[in-house]
């Protein structure tokens, strides 16, 4: 989830304006940093007006799974655009879906919880992780879905990733608490694993600290939306922090992110997708196409024909949710690399 908000648009706008003052190394003007060969973005699927697409995952068969924030729904999107998006599941008793991760082929886990769609305040204790078995799914099918765990201590669960596949562990960011939980999907055991100041929010109005999380080697990498940072912390195999955090890059209001196989990281957030070394440094604009306005997450394709294509989920632009005037629906966008 990218932002919480308040009744007063003016106050929120102030929050976002103030973000720029905490960027240690402001990004260059986007037009200056776009390479001459900047890849062209194209629309894969446009959702109805007023739809916030929050996150995505790519199945091994290449089909895209998209979580919606403005309704408690999971969709499958055909990356070829040849068939319409199909509703996979509506999660009863929730208002919104957030992070999604695959642990075991075609076994997906989805974060869902309750968020006020008028104030965007999250309901503490309302967040759950569900298992969605996509094995053999085709559009119109009814996958088996079960609740894995409730998080009575969770304030606002958001990004999720595999922490340790051999031990069936997921890592889940709590953006409002500024901490990360581990979840054993077999035993449903939940443990708080990292609670570091670099994960904490620093806004009372829109408290979004740690947001996207990834595990690579013996480190956990994460974005902090309020602090405009991309950070890593060495950890052990159960996800506990072993040494202190290193802030690797700064970028405006980063949301979720992904890595490619060449050591590059790609960050969704606001109205551009940025990229730069996984290990940190200055980031460049990968795409600032109008199509990626309100980008929320990104993942590469998984088939031979699209493994170089970055798929991006969007909310269509945050301004719409602040003003309540909707002109640009959330999308799945493809950017060839
Ligand atoms: C979450 O929202 C759903 C749908 O409005 C509602 O049925 C459920 O009781 C809510 N749960 C909590 C914990 O607020
Ligand atoms: C990781 O560190 C935590 C905290 O020190 C410890 O409780 C846990 O046993 C460690 N895990 C492993 C696999 O060593
Ligand atoms: C990052 O950008 C700053 C300001 O333009 C520059 O001084 C610095 O050398 C750059 N760092 C790298 C690693 O390129």
C-alpha cells in the first residue's frame, strides 16, 4: 500500500510535499536521466475506473496475478492481452488485498486486510494471510483458498516475500509498525523478526515505513516509503537481523520493487519506475511513461518470450484518491527491457 491519508486533502498534500525535503540526494529531473533508448511502455490490461492495483506476481506459465486495493480481489491478467482479466477470488470479510508471494509452484499467498477506502486508515488486527492454490487454474475456475494466519498484532501488513523456502517461511512488512514478521505457512507460526529504526514510518498522517521486502543472499532488502530509502540488513536464515542496516539508495516515495538476474533493482513508486544496482547507488529513471503513473509494484515475465519484460501494477495516480475525481484507472503495464 502506498499511502494512508486523512480527511484533509490539503494536509496530505503537505505531507507529500514535505517528503522531498528528506531526500538526501534528490533524483535528477526525470527528463534528463531517461536514456535515449528508454523502453516504451504499453498497456496489458486496464481495470475499471477507480481501481487501485496494489501488487502483482507472475505464475510459472506467464499469467499475471494482480491484487486490488480498492476491493478484496485477486485477478489473473493475460500478459498477451488476448483474453480479458479473470476474477480469481474475492476475499470475504476484507476490504483490500496487498502483498502476494509464491512459495511452491503455483501456490500463492496473499495479504488482505481492512482499510478505510475514504480515509485510507488501516484497521489494526484485521490483516490475514491467505493461501491460494493456483495449480491447474484457468479463467472461470475456482481455486482452493484458505486462511493461513491472522495477525492480531499487525497494524498494516503490506509487502510480502519468500524468506526461506526450505523452511516454508515468508517475510511480511508491517508498514505502520515499521517491522517485519516471519510466517511459517505450515505451522502458521508468526514471529516478529526485524524491528529496525530504518523501517519505521515518520509521518503521523500517512505512516508508511517498510513497504516492499525482498530476501537475497543473507540480507533482507526493503523500501521505506515515508523515508524515501532503499535499505539492507544482514540476517540469519530465520530472518533475524544480525548486523546494522545500510541505506543503499534514496528515491521519492518508493513502493514495491524487484530484482533482475543482472544485479539491477527496479522500484515502483509515484509516477516513475527507477532502477539501479541491487547493492545501491544513484538510481536512474527506467520509465516515466504516463502509463506508469501511480506505479505500485513490478515483476519480470517468466516465459522465454517475456523474461526481459517488466510488468508494472498501478493505481492510476495518487492524486485521484486525494481529490476523489477519477480519470485514470489502475493498470498492468509492460515495459520491454
Ligand atoms: C473487515 O471488513 C469486512 C467488510 O466490510 C467486515 O465484514 C469485517 O467485519 C471487517 N473486519 C474487521 C476486523 O474490522
Ligand atoms: C536467528 O537469530 C535469532 C535471534 O538471535 C535466534 O533466536 C534464532 O535462533 C537464529 N536462527 C538461526 C537459524 O540461527
Ligand atoms: C551520485 O550522484 C551524485 C550527485 O550527482 C554524485 O556526486 C555521485 O558521485 C554519484 N554516485 C555514484 C555512485 O555514481
